[in-house]
């Protein structure tokens, strides 16, 4: 089988906002089309129509869900394969599960591409329903060994197909750039991502490196609270909350950075860490969830426990004050992240598609 043999209904979110799964959906559609596949994107976060429906709290979900289900039904009939980007919680029940059932009803093989660091608590609550739905899917694809292990504990076997990093976009700064102490955090402003820990760590960093500056790239419900915390810590004049940036803006921000912090409390395979590695930026990250599956402590990143701003600050200062360590982490990270580039991932994905189509053919 070749990609050009496929008519794919790709189900997932698209920017805006430019988040991890939305960026992966858009990037995958672009890459599959470049390989010759016909791709129809079924957008789970399409704008409300009519636009005023967004203001109708309590019923507005119907204005998105009904057109979505109709589009799913039509796209499944046109496709010979469905690729469903799936996440935990309400997103699973509202978007992923209907796509899997509709694909099954229409006889179209479904590849479920699950991602999300909160898989274990979600499956503890909903494993029976998820297993029943996954029984209708042709394959479960997971981006990391961490999630593969989680699903296996709940009786669902998956295959690893890594997230894809665009190395032409996320690349190191040009040689000759003057090192400084510009730090980036690129996570949504939500409790699970621990931005408060990063701010407290940054306050410790500034005590030793008054030249340090921090950019927090993301949006979320904690925006006001975190801005107030920066003020309380006395670092507000050194912290820039950029809001949500698109992928080209993020790539430029990394190229201007000397260090990234990933303070998350829950995580799977964060694109932000992979993008930092590809950009040659030394990374200090918590050691939660799937992160130890993608970086190695003291080799490709420095890892610290979650909710420990002092340890995060100490690791950050090592990177800023030890040029040899920073250079070693940068070089090793760039070398390691090549396994997430499209040439390394494409054959893994094509094998999944071929097996899914072959299994569907045997059932007919």
C-alpha cells in the first residue's frame, strides 16, 4: 500500500487556537497530502453556525455536535480509512467515540490516535465504555511508550507512532547568536501545567541572574492569577505573557531562547519539549508521566520533581551558567529528536494504515 491509495477522513481539532493536538492535526493533513493521500478533515472545533449560538450556554454544544456528526457520516462514506485524534474526558465522549462508531457502522476502518497525559485517571473512570468503543476500531495508535503501558493495564493494546516534529520550522538559531538568559515556558495556563512553579523558580533564578527574562507562551483560565503571582513575586517587569502563538511565532521564540522550562504536573509526550530540543534549546523539565520516555536526565535534558521551584531553579542556573553543559544538552537533544521527523515516522504510520485496511478487508 502507498499513501496515494488512501482517502482519509482525518478527525481532530484545527487552529485556532494553535495548541498541540490542533497543530498535529493540521501538520498530519499537510504531510499526508504531500504523500499523495486524499485527506478530508472533519474538524471537531469548527466555528459555531450561526455564530450567535456560541452565546447560548447549556445548548451551544448541540450547534457544534449535530453538524459534526453529519459531517462524520458523510466523510466516513467517502473515505477508505478514518484517522481519529482522541483525548480524554468529554472530548472522548463527544468527538472520538461518535467517530469510531460511525466509522464502524459505515464499514470504514478507524485508526484511533490517542494522546493526553491524563489517560490513567480517565480510564479508571471510563475503561469499560472506552473498551467497548475501541472494539469497533481497527487500531489504537499512541505517541509514547508511557501511554502504551497505560492502555495495556486496562486491557487495550496499542502501537507506538510518535508525534511529528517539523525540523525545517523548529531549528536552532544561526551561529553567532550571543547567549543571554532568555527563558521560555510554552504550556497552557492551566493547573496541570504548573506555570506557578515556573514563576516561583524564575524568581529564584533572577536572584542570581538579574538579566534573566521569561516569556510564557499560552492561554488559559489561570492567566489573571499567574500575572498576579508574577507581581507578588516581584518579577512582573521581567515576565512577558505572550498569549497564544502560532507555530511560526513559537519557532522564532525558541530560536531567541537560551533555556526552556516545562513545569507540568501531568504530561504525556509534550510537543513543546520536542520543539525545544529540535530548536537546540537546553530544557529543564519535570519527570512526570511520559517525559522520561522521551528525554534522558543529564543527556538530553535536566529533569526535576514536580512542584519543586527550588530544584527547577538550580537546574536552570546550571544550564545558564555552564556553557559546556548547555552545549552538550543542545547537541544531544538535536540528534535525538530526529527520530520524530516525518521521514522516521511515515513508514510506521503507513504500516498501521495498511494493517487496518487489510483487517477490514478480511472482515468483509
